[in-house]
């Protein structure tokens, strides 16, 4: 240990012994302990006692010790020698005596004297060592002003500066204080808050970020008689999370997610209250508190799917997106098949397909996606890239369940990988086992199982089914106890078409049976129920965009944070104006103002839309060819492109122009421009600035978590009762809003580019009370006119 630390500890022991000898006889034990802690803190942090006109400020000293009423005259006389010794040890100028000359109380011995017994210590048998330090010459310059708990202002506050630095400097001038004097007044003796930090606040170089800084800020507000949160409301980044919360038992990754949603005074709350807040944030904001989310969290921990990383489509690897969250898949899919397209088990692929199975899958994908069918084969319909990727994932789950160990948590069938082949899919025993296995895992049948049977029926359909046209698949099928018998394999060898036809009938019967009992595990309306139940769902959901603007960071100081906030704002605003599916909104290209827009033929080839400036309409226009939509064959389009000029309402164009001109460049950094309107925040680990299905969903969900869900513990968030969700729910909001206003399914279908039947079945939540209220509104006009 360095000599300086040894000397400090030695001196602290002397002061502590002095308290036992001199203070214990004249004060209660708790007072002595408080004073001892105060004196030792002065030595530890090398700080002087509170002074007023070169004399000890006994009122402030008593306050710092926490003994305001217990500092008697007798105790003061005994305490002064210890304070004098500390001043000499700090090499500070001597402090004037409070008492008249000649009546100074007994002082601590001078430096260099030998150890001796003091008069009062003789009777108590305590030995005191003298402090070895000598006074140094006084410091030049004016003496520090006394510190007052509630100073009087020099003039009334007639201004209210908008920036944090200007407001803090203005109120310091009102009370005639420098940053050093303010530091002495608000920072306690045992705190390590640096005075230079206050100076950096005033100069505008830094702003409070930590819990400790906000504690000091609260004391300044109290000292100057300002409303609580006055300075915080002027910070340039209103939505920035604080650091320094007491979360020692939480991992760093989760701590970063939680910090945004914790109140500023989280560390000072009782333990039970902190546990309550953490539980609420984890359940409502981070994960979402629905039954399906809880099932999802449990199911994603069980890994068993088969991956097909070598399968290619259109020149690009069509790898199953097994690492993505399972709930991200409902955005581009039909609402009737919600359960089928967002199964949580899609997370669990860990085994690559054996070579033969991978080759069979590649042949199936080639058959269903190629422009022209190979000579000698027939098919009915083709798969696009998204559909092909989805089928790879779902079939991979089925083969993975067959291969999983029956003794593990998955409780699979234990079929060796070498025996997996598409030829297994024509045997009813395999499908009955898989359907029952799915039912045991979830507790009931869902649309997922029915859709899988539809896939099996399509693959075995007469003349056009892929399996039906490949009898060679049977060569690799071996008997599996309880699923496939040797007799069944032999019968299939003798009559392949008959075996496929028998399975086709079996699958049709199973589909009808499942349709009678299947249940919906996930209610797509549940996360936004509070919005749909409002009289004006669109106005209710719009509050999220207003919350984003309310907490918009200062662009000059935080350009990236401001760019991300504007991006979130535009995502929601364009989603509410256009009613597009996630895919169309995510893939929307950008043609900056002044450039030639992309030709319609080129957009048809890309199957993407574009945001461009229309000189004729003098506004930003969204143009999307009909073949870019999932339901391109719908009567809504009639093979005509979608075209809509965005309305310049509530500063939409202002933020859109700012995003295109400045913010988008900040997000891109030095990364290549993918050409899409919305781009990710490029970081050192980023590979591509373009969003994919997963990352776009996460960006939307993060905006809902931060700005949409009302947090009763912080007061932030726009809507009470909202839960995390993705961009697809905007279509529900638009359809339900128009239904509540007009009662017309046809008009509601116009807002989301679909048909009235689809709106009635899947998007609009038009309850009987809403219908009755709409009718009553029309009928009541007669009575109001009277």
C-alpha cells in the first residue's frame, strides 16, 4: 500500500480515538458515531468542513452530520480541535475562533509533540496521540461564501430558457452562485460527484446521464425552488435511458433492455417495489403477457428441426430463417393461417438434412418455383420465394420431429436421419403420429395441422402432385415400428398410384376432422384490443406517433438517435396511411426528389413499389405494381398498379423530407445504399443496411415498446393496455376504424387493398355493439333535428 494511504489511515485512527475520548463524555453514542463518520469522510475525500466567513458553519456541519438539534455548545467546543487538525492535515489556512480571545477551548496538541495523556483521558484510561501536521500559509484570493440551504434570488425569474444548459446557467445567475459554490451546496461530503461535471453541464458539453447525476439535478431544483423535473424536461434527449440502476443480478444484455423502462428513482425504491416493476416490464413490455407468448417462450427452448441450408432459389440461398423469432412470420401471411406461419418451433433447427433428403427437397423446390416445368412433369400452381421458404421450414419441422429422440424433452419418434425421405409422407401412420404429437405439445389442434395436411394432399394429387410423379422415392423407405409395416411398403411398390390415392383420401378425411375441433391459439387482435375498442381506433393508434415527436432527441447533438426516432415515426405514419403488408412497406424503394422514377416494367420485374415525387400532384406518391402484392389476383387490383399520393398532414412532409435529405444518410453511414426507403442503423457488425422480415418486425416492435405501451412507473408511452406487436396489426386498426365509422366492409377493404370477404373474416373487429351504435347514430339524427 502506498505511504500516502498509510498516513491517511493512521490519521483516521487518531481522529477516531479522539472522538472516543473527547466527544463520548458530552454526547450520546449515535451523535458520536455520526460525527465520527463525518470526520473520517472529510479525510477520505480530502474535503474541508463547511465554512462561513473563515469560520466554521456549524449549522451546515450539523446538517451534514445529521445532528441538527444535538450540536450543543459543549459538543461544539470539543469538536473544534478535531476540525482544526483536519484543516492542518489538508494544509488549509487556519480558521478563526468563534469564541473571544483568551477563552479558546482546549485544542489538539501541536505537531511533533510526544504522546501523552490528556486531562480528560486520564480518568477514562484512554490514550490519545497528537496529530503530526503544521499549518501552511493561507491561500490568496477571496474567502468562499457561506452555503445556505435555501438562498434568496437576486431577481425574479422572467425567462424560461429552452435548453438545459441555458436554463441551469440562468438560474445560477439568479442566485448569484458559481458552479463551485453550487457544487458545495448540493454535493454531500461522502459523494464523489466532480465539480467539473457541473461546469460541463453549464457549458453544454455534457448532460446528465446517470442516476447519480439526476439525484444532483433534483437537489438543484429543490434548492432553487423549481418544480420537480424542471431541468429534466429540457434535456435534448427525452427518451434516453439512464445508467447506474441497481441491477446486479441481471445480465448486461437484459439490463440494456430494461433500463429504458425503469423509473429514475428505481434504486431508491423498496426491494418489493423494484421486484414489482421488473416483473411488470418483463411480462408486459419485453415479452407480452398473452397465453400464446408464454407457450412460445417454452416451445422455443426445445430444438429439433431439420435445416436445408443448401437449397437455392433464383440464385440465392433459400436458407430457413430458423434463428428468427417465431412470431415474426405472421406479417406477410394470410390471417387464417396465423398458427401455421408463426410456429415457435421454427427457432429450433440445429441439424442439417442428410444429403439424400436435401437433394429431394431441392428437387421439390425446383419443381414448384421454376418458370417452366420439366418435360414429362405436370404441376398446378407455383411457389414464390416466401412460400417456398415457408414450406422448407414446415417440412423441416416435421422431419425434425420424426428424427428427435423419444427420451428427450421433444419426445420425437427417433427415426434415424439416414431413413428420412419424402417417400415417408404417403403413409397414413406417419401423419397420424405427427398430428397427435403436435396436439400433445400444444394441447389442441390448430390451423397449422390442417395446412400441413393440405400440403400433403397437394404433393400426392393425381397427375400434378410432385410425390405422385416420383415413385422412386419409395426405394429408400424402410419399415418403422408403429408407423410403417413391410406389407404397406410392399403394397406401395405394387401400386404406387393406388397408395398415393389412398393417402390423399385419408388426408382429406383427417382435414375435415381437424377443422371441426381446431382452435385459435393466438388471437391476432389481442395486442391491440385497447385500440380496436376505442371509438376512433385510428386516432387512438396515432397517439404513438405523437409520443415519438414529444420525445424526439436534438438532431444537432444526437444525430443517430434523432434519425432512428424519425424512422420509427415514418414507419408508423406510412403504415397508417397506406395499410400495406410488412413486405410491401419494407421493400418500398426510394426515388429522391429531382430524379427520374423507376419504370413500371422494372418495378414489376422487381415486384417492389417505390416512393417518388409527383410533379403533377405536387406531393410524395407511392406506386406499387399489382404483382408485388400477395393477393395480386384479387378483384381489388384488376391487374392495375396501386398508386396513392401521401397527404401532407401533421408535418408528414416535413419529417419525410428531413429523413430523405439527412437522417437516412446518418443511418447508412458508409454502408452501400440498398435503395429502400427504410434502412437499418449500420454498425460495425452490420452486413447489409436493408431490412429483412425479422429485423423490420423487430424495429416496429421496439417502437411500440418504447413509445406505444403506457408505463405507469415512468409515465412514458401513449396507450394503456397496449402489448408488443408488429406492422401487420395496422391493417386491423384501419379496417376496424372504417367499419366503426361507416359500417361498410367494402370501404374497409379499400384501406388495406383486399376484398370485403377477407376483411369480414380476418381483419375487422366489428362487434354487435359497434353495429348498434352506428345504427343508433343515424337514427338519433331524427330526434336531434326535432
